[in-house]
């Protein structure tokens, strides 16, 4: 005798919830109350290698920034790389998620490594360390022919890249007069917005979701109010690292975080100054080339977060059509 549909649904719900919790324990750790907590990077003290030989090395022997297109943390570093015009003083390598292997694949192969975790081991990182993007590698660390991992914490890496040795004229993204204000924005936005969208998406229960959503939209209100009173950028007249840290989250809003992570209390256009700020940033030189919504959707819905067994990747609106649309009256 076949099971009644109601019993079948109940059994499937129990089984799926158990499997989902096992997946979340590995993918998105939480505290005792079910609030998502982003794992800390093991290599938190990013450094610039000695400057004296920077302009003596050939380009292929210079340090390499490894990123993944879909990762918002890597996106920060890619933006800094572009805004600072570092193409002639720093190499860029794009890694792709391998859903079969469950790790980042290097394309092309670099230093004999096919995957990012192999590169980490080559640099002497212990197997217990997570191989994450972004990461900054010097192929000839300390003057010897041995690669060295220079750092993989995005917030620190963008500060390093802002001071990266270069012969090009580039904008200072962290002027001394604004350092405290930049720090203040980071202390507010990192836990409530940058991590906040993940706290919504990875919440284990309704209470943890409600808390994350409330803090997320409260912070967006603060940003919108500040831009109204002081814009056009977060720290006033100058584009800074505070803007760089926030942009990767908000440019993914409609394609990823609103539909996939449930950041849906209010659409972003209800924050008119944020909407203008995002359009202004998106239209800066070289920024649009770092934004690939098709890859984001494919990776979030299909490769990086295996939360939908069907593997269906939803359609999305092109970023230029979203960003450049005027706020509804």
C-alpha cells in the first residue's frame, strides 16, 4: 500500500531538514541560537613583499591575486586592482568553482597546481586551513624560489592593494584624514550588511532570520541617510575603501541576495540615495567588467551553494538595465 501524500510530504520534510542541517554545519557554521557566523581567515596579516625588487622582476614573476568572479570578498580586491590600475604591477588569476570537486579550480594551471588547495599546500599552508578566494601569492617569497601566501582576508588585502608599489598614477582610496571614518563604516557594514545578507540566507530559524533582516535594513537606512546629508560617497566627496567594501554586496542585490537569501523586506530602490550611489559606482571606469550577473546566478544557484537539488538557475535582468533604471516615483 502506497503512503498517503500527506505522510510522504512529512517524511520528505524531515529527511530534507536533516540533510540541510548537515550541509549548513559544514558550509555555514552558526552559534547556539542559529545565527550564521562567517569563519575567520587563517592568513589574516597581509603583507607587501620587499619593494626594492618590484621593478626589477619580470611581470610573470610578480605576485598574483587569485579571485573568483562570484565571490563578493574577491570582488572587493578585483575592484581595488582595477581602480588602482595595477595591471602592470600585479598578476590576476581567476579561479572557478568545481561543483564535482567542491573546491576552486585554477584556470590556467599555475605553479603546477590545478586547484587552489594545492596552491595553498605548495605555499606551506597546513591542510586544516581553508583554501579561499581572494588570496595573494608571491611565487618567489623571501627571495627564494618558493611561493609564499601573502594574505587571504579581503578587508586587509584591499588596504594592501591600495598601497601597492606602482609606477602608475592612481587615486588614494584611504586618505589619512578619512581613515577613522572608513574604519567606522567597516565596523557597521561588515557584520550587518556584507555578512548580513548571509546571516539572512543561512539563518537556521525564524528568530535568527528576523534579527539579521532587521539589522540589515536598519544599516541600509543609515547609509541612505548619510548619503543624503553628506554624499556622493560614504565618506563625502572622495571615493574610498568604504565604498569598495559595500559595492559588491549591493550590486548582487536583485540577482542573488533578494531572491536567494531572502533579503526581501524592502527593494533597494526604496533607498533612493543608495540607488544613485550604486549607479555612480557601477559607471566608474573599469568597474562594469568586474560584474557578471550570469556567472553569479550560475554559481550561487548551481555550483557554490547546493541548496536546490533541481539545479535550476533562474533568469535575471541585465545589470545595466537594473542599475541605470531611475527610482520609481
